[in-house]
C-alpha cells in the first residue's frame, strides 16, 4: 500500500496557491476586528443567513469589528444554494452603503455569497458572466478584502478558491473561481461551532471527509493536496462522533474545524469527483442541503471508485483508523468503503429519498451529473450508465458490489 504518486499527477502543469491567511484558536473571534482593520477595511458588509443572525451567532463578530472602529452593515438574507438574484441584491447593497470590505459568517452558502458579491463589485456585469466555463470571461481583479468566519465544519469554503452559485433559470449550479476570489483571511473559532445541532454536525463533517477523499483520489491529486487530505480524514475520523454526540466538546469542535479547513485546501485549485458532480448538479434542480446530499452519496461513490485507485483507498482506510495489517490492498480499499457506509448510518444521515429526491428520475439526475465539470477528475471513468448505477445504488435499487 505504497504512498506512490498517481501517474496522472506527474503529467501536466500543477498549481497550488494559498492566498488566504489562516488564523485560529478557541475564542479567536476577539482578534477579528484588528485583523480586518489591518486589511484596510473601515466599513464592512457582514454577509450571513437569517437563522444564524437571529440566533445571535454573529454578535461577537459584530462586537469585535465595532470595537476596532469598523462600521458594520448587515446583509442577512443568505439562502441555501445561493441564487444569482441574491448576489445582485448583495452587491447593490454593498455599493449603496459604500462598504470597503466583506465579512462572511456562517456555512458555505454565506461564504460563497460573499465571494460572488466580491466578483460583482470588482467586475463589470453579473457573476454569471464569470462562470468557470468555455466562452465565459475569466476573473481579472482581486475581490475586496474578504474575511471568512465559518460556523460549521464542512464546506471548507473559508479557504477554497471557488464559489458555487445557482442559476435558477437553468436549474444549474455553477462555479466561479480562482485565486482572485479566495478570502484574504479566515478566522477559525470553534466556540462559534457549538451552536451546530447534531444533524448539521453530521452532514457538514461528512462533507469535509468527502472533499478529502475525493481530492486525494482524483486525477489532479498532487503531493501538497495529498498531505492535507490525509490529515483532514484523520482529524475527522477521530473527532466526528464526539462532535456529533456532544455539541459543547470544544476539542472535538476544534478538530473538526481543522479537518474542514484542511479538506478545503485539498481542493488546491482543481476539482473533486463524482459525489460533488452529482450533489452540485442535483442541488440546481432539487432544494437539497449540499452536505447532507454528499453524505448520502459517498458510500456508493466510493464503492464505484475504489477500483480506480485501490492503493489510495487502502491508504484512506489507514487514515480512518482501520488496522489494515494483514489485508491485501483491495481488502483495505473495500474496508474504507464499508467505513463510509457505516459512518453515514451511525450519524443518522437521511437517505436521498428522505431528502426529497425522486428515485423515478435517476435518468434525469444522471444526465445532469455527467455535464458537471467535476466528472473529469474522478478516479474511475464515468459514463451516463455509471451515473445511473450510482443513483440506483443511492436508492438501494441495485445490490452492493463489495462482497
């Protein structure tokens, strides 16, 4: 079970950029104001969702900013799977209030919204013009100073170079990104994570594991992303059950926050694989929660993919804490797949059907997944029939191939 590099990762020209300063610690929020001031911000647009805002989670953030003499303008209208109309609203609000910086507090939706608002502020035209697709414009300018403060341990959006936005007209979720969109600073404070209920802890935590697993096994893997991906898996496997069982366990919250951040870095500047292609395309058509959707898909995706990179899946088993001594590479790889199925069950993740996804429409869901750019990075080649099998496996309509 060697740590060999994938041959694909030796081909081509690779980049790993980290434009984001990462600062963390229990109670780190109190340093936020001075840090944001050092970025040259005097009037910040606070981007968050109504749930977090009404629960008072943003209060310490606002206090720290005000204490440093920064004016705070609140934009608390973030929705899950943020649509283009929300971004247009946010950028108009930013300009109207003459803000000069962004502070995002919340989960991936808040951070993605802030990044996309930043794109509209510094470019001509809507964020849709800057979709990462052929024929669209590349980003040219750095977004205004952005500070991300995650309140969940999942998406890793605090350090990724992507924003995922929904085009409601096409029923399609698109990416915009690159180093110009990344946050300038992230503050990771596990004290802000204790408000997460168990089901959110589960789905965001498994989403973090999914980033790490998909990025460690994808065709674009490179040594620096391998390093952070494996440690992310180790941290998550160590702490996810504790964080799920005891929301106030600060050590577990800290461990999961680090896992999510490291898994976000494992994206490098590339893409993920089938689970993210499926969840992203599905999220444009059905109002599913991204993390929960990925969590329900990870078992089947790993079951399909392990043959594409058995050595890497065997190494993932070790990171999960499985004793692989005495196992063949294939046995260890399959043990990693079993672990994922068990974890999803242990943490009570609802099935796709329970999440409101219609099992009768597998053909439609599969067609859209195939179009997603993340299909290309998957360790095992994908056809339309493969995506149909994956969806059927999610709905338990086809038997397991592991035995």
